[in-house]
C-alpha cells in the first residue's frame, strides 16, 4: 500500500519505475516491474477491473451526500458532482499507478464528504468548503514532507482512530436511513416528555414503494457480501435500481413519489458530455469569517477523516500484496501518503471532496494485482464514467442510500480492535462513536473522545500518557465546546 519500491526484490526495482532492466520484456513490464513482482499483464488488468467494480459505487453515492437538500445554503447539482467524482477518482488513481506503482485506487472518501456536507458547508459557501478541502490536502502533504505525520500518528491512540471510523460509520448509516425515509424526524420539538426526536418511517410505520426498494437493496447487498461476491455493493445498487424501475413502471409512480429527486427512468440519452461546472469552484475568501477556532477544528477533523484511514489502508493492502519487508515496513509509504494528500487538493479543485485510498483496492489485490498498472486500469474505468452521468441519475436516492448503510456496517467492524474492559479506552471510544450520529456532528464526537481520554488518564494518575499533543488537542476542543459562552464573555 505504499509505493512501488517496497523492499525491492531486484536491482531493477531499486531504480524505480522505468529503470533499465534486461531486454526481452515489454515496456509495460519494464516500467511497472510486473515480472519482478511475480505478476502478469493479464492479472494486473483483471485486478484493476475488479477494483473498479468494487468501488464504482462511489460515483453514485458521493452525489447523494454532497447534494443532500438543506445540507448547506445551496444544494449542489447531482450531475456536476457525479462528473467531479469520476474525474477526481480517475486522475488521482492514475497518478498513484504511474508514480507510486502500487495497486491502490483513490476516490472521494465518504467520511470526508460527510464532514464537508454536514460540518463545513453549513458554516460557509460550497466554494469555501472546497477551499477547506484544498487546505486539508495541503496540510497532509506538509505533514508527510516534514515528518510531523509520525508525531501525530503516535499522539492519537489507536483505539481513538478506530472509534473515529466507527462513529463515521454510524453517521453515514443514519444519513442513509434518513435519505431513504426509513427514519424520519418527528414534527415539532422532539425530546420533550412523551415525544421522540425520530421515528420509524411515517407515524412509526414504513410506507411507500421507495422505502421497500431501499430495504430490498440493503438485504440484497448484505446477502451478496455474505456470499463474498466481488463488487457486491455495485451489484446491489444495480439490482435495487432494476427492482425500483419495475416498481416505478407497474405501480404507476412518478418523480414526486421518489421525493422529487432521482427516479428510475431514463428521460434522455445514456451518454452525455461531462459537466465540469464545479471544477475550480474554490474560494478562500470569507473562510476566516467563521472564526479561527472553527476553521482549526474543521481542518483537524478533515485531516483525521482522511489521513489515518489512508495510513491503515495503505499499510494493510501493501502487506496483502507482499510489498512490505519482513518487518512490515514499507519504504515507499511517504510517497503513497503524499499522493493521497494531493488527492485532497485535487478533490477540492474538482468539486468532489477529498480523495483517499479505498480499502476496496484489496479486491484487486486479491485478484492478483501487484503493480501500479492495475491502478491505471481502475482509473481508466472511472474515466469512462465521465460520459455516462445520465445512468447515475437513474438510480433513486433510496437505492443509493442503501449502500451507505452497508458501508456503515463495514466501518463498525473496527469494534473488534477495542479493549472494552479498559475504561480509559472504552469510554472515549464510546463517546466518540455515539456522539457523531446523535449530535449529527463528526467534530463533536472527536472532541468528546479527546477530552474524555486525557481526563480519564489524569484521574488514573497517568496524566503523562496522552502526551503534550493530546493535551493540546483536548484544550482546543474544550474551547470548541465552550465557544458560545466564550464569545458571549468576549462580547461584553
């Protein structure tokens, strides 16, 4: 998961992609060191296609998150987001393949998109939000170049990193349930005596064909996963869309029955010209107006959402692909992380949110991929998606939302790594995980986890254990929680 030059096995790999090697091999073999890594051209192509099939769902899901009505002051156009998502994924994945020479594919991180849509966009314009995405990408690159990456990695407890992933998993699950109409808010002020803030469907009952399509898609996708079918999420979305199209036709539904959004019907051609309307929609003017503390917390949250997941994914896939040395170290890790960080910048400029390495790359590795050629093939798959945007808009929001629930369940598997018997671990992990969906705020979950962690350590007499950086982060988050009274006090 890190870079082509991982504990090289031949002198050719020491020199890097494109170096001179014995003649008699194709230029692709020489550039990507296919033979040196025990692979073949066919395996690399097959692995690249498999990875694309496993993660192509992001082209459908990212617009669902970023174009959520009322998620910001202005709703993004779903078609433009689809184009931006495919373009950014294609560009960053091909670069990873050509320069990193590793079988890693990148696309818009759902966790980063969730932060942008529900944390950043409500505070500023979308142009500013994408500007924050560019800033977070630049920060990751700076962390890698300066070596501060290691300092931050060591400061954040591993359990907290797992908790962040779990919390975001529950958060996107809630988003999916709400988008599907499976869960709705109660009318009036919730939380009062005898009232509930949310409910099952409408009046505690599931009603409407779209909700049925959501349920069918969820169950179908889970069944495919249980059978270990490659590309289960994508196949589930396609199957759910076909079922929705049949329901739409035979039940006589129209667009308003699907919430006024995507309906399972084709009103024009299948192929269209890519709409790059969001490309370059980046602005840094006005970001400072939301306050230095808020900006700092947003950048920190974005870095956490994209940075640590990338590290774990890159290392894990690198080991699976046998690219690490006997000690599990990967000499090219910094290069892969730098490209991953650049994905934040590319995603921000394209209007697709930060790009990060996808764990679905393991699908291609499991199918034999060992070099960056597989990533180039995956990137070309995303390039083709640019011209089939109308197909993406045929998928009902309720069907696409089902994949969010499935992704959430996958992110919750990190719970197996938590020591639930240690309160210094379990309490911060619990607060981090549950407060993200319960407060509809990823930042609130991370903040509560950091503050509770250092305080529990202090009560245990182990106040030195968290380290100065965690104490500094806890102080920042205390200010974040107390921002309203602080602002009131300063205004006096």
